[in-house]
C-alpha cells in the first residue's frame, strides 16, 4: 500500500464511479481482482491473491479419490461373486518356498469366543477353497471357550476334512474347548502334543457367584420383576432352588454328552464309557494324555507338518500359516470387531449365563 498527496504528486486523473472511495464507503474486492481507490488525500491500491490449493492438499484429495474408486470396485466385485470372506495373508513357515503342494497351519490361540471364532472359520474356509493346500494343521494353544463357538469350529473342520486331511499340534494348553476343536482331525487324523502340553479338562462349566451374604451385610435387596420363577435364575443375590438346579443340570448334561460323543467318534481307542471315565474336568499332562489315548504322539508343530506331508506322499511341500491379526482390509470389510463396551454393557454382559468348555472356574478372565 502506498500513500502520498494527490494534489502535488499524483498526475493521474481522479478516479470516479465504483473505484472512488468517499467518506466511509467501502468496496469489496473479490479473489483475484485488483482495485485502486482514490480519496481526497490518499491513493490505496489493493491486490488479492487468486484462490488455490497447496500441493499436499491436492495429493491428499487425489489419494482419497483413488482409494474410494478401488474400494467401490472391490465391493462391486464382492457383491457379484457372492462372497465376503477375507483373504488372510500367508507366512512361510517351512519347506520349499513356492512349492506346488502346500500345507496350511491355522493357529488357534486364546479363548474360543467372538470375534476370534469368525476369524478362524474364515481361515478354515480359505484353506478349503485353495487347491494348492493339500492338508491342514491345527496349531492349538487354547484353554477353551464357549460351547457354541467350539462346536461351530468343529463343524467347519468336519466339512474341511471331507476334502483334505487334518492333523493337530497342541502347544502350551489345549484343554476343554481347545481339545474339542482338536477332534476336528477326525478318526484318521493325528494329534501331536509337546512334552509340556496340558490338555484334557473334558467337561462343561456355567460360572455363577453367590453374593447373598455380601448383599445382606451391605443392605442390598434385589426384587426382580419377572414373569416366571426361573426368569432370574443364576442371580447371585439369592440361593438356587431345587427346580433351578434341575433345569441347569439338564443343560449341562446336554453339552457334556455332546463333548463325550465328539471324542468317542474321533478317537478310535476310546468308546463312550472310556471317555466318561476321563471326563472329570482333570487336566492331563502330555504323557498322561498319550497313555489315555487322548493324543497320538509327543512332538512339535514341525513334526506334525512332516508327518502330514509323509501321509500325503509329497516329495516337496511348503508349510504356510495364516496371519490372524486383522489388517486394514479386514477392518474395512466388516470383520466382526466389537466396539469398546461401556461399563454398563460389561456388567450386563457378565450377567448373561454361558455354558463353556473352559479349563478354569473363572471364565470371565480370558487367557490370551
């Protein structure tokens, strides 16, 4: 901005019309426009910058546009093929890289419950659909988990073994539900256990806490509004009645009988009676499990992989494992990732009765 005395130093004619500023009048100058204002004493020249975007912002917008186009194309392809299974990345474990014949290792680690159940089922289906996968090894390191989830995985493994042989390799802990899903190898499959593996714990548990004396001492009285005498069953604020015990005994028996049957169907040396003798909830060491025909051999994952390759008569093979950690693509595709629960939701969820194949009296502290 420059200023000087108009009468003595500015030879230009005095501006008139819209560029003439008189008194307190103001002219609005748009982006990219220049204007000169002449007052009685001062000449004011205003220059405004043309609008524009920084190179960084432009690159970000272009990247977002490309990403959007790719995702839209992917979702259209998924809708056209009728599948929503996530393709899990593979990691080379052993054998000849790039071999035509491959063995897939699926790691079952931690408590058997959502969202991990869905992830494992997707991996099983991925192995089933891949023609280069000749056999599957279950690497189990789990204390068990929910009854329904354990059976869902077992059922998926039953379908897989109709196409491809399955072996299992137990690691630190393969107990209760962890042993249940190991039965997915079928009568023809082999189960390996490490020398320090704990397994067994065959049985069912429904956790319940009795806080009647505590509530009485602190002056809490719970009076649930209910439509039937069993609607508030397993409430920790009162003792269980005889009819409630009968109801839950039937529920436990159903889940327990299924567990026994699954073992008897898949362990050739064990019949129903033998399984029930072992099904005390006891955890067995690897040597005890071998003695009781709960496992077939003491060994490690690599031993089980080689034995499976030998059974398949593969001259060369590659063992790969599916990476179970969800990536960005799985998050975008809506893999069952629960949102963080509020305190109220956690309390409500903890009060829901659950039958579990679990190697602990306190399933609310998951082992992972």
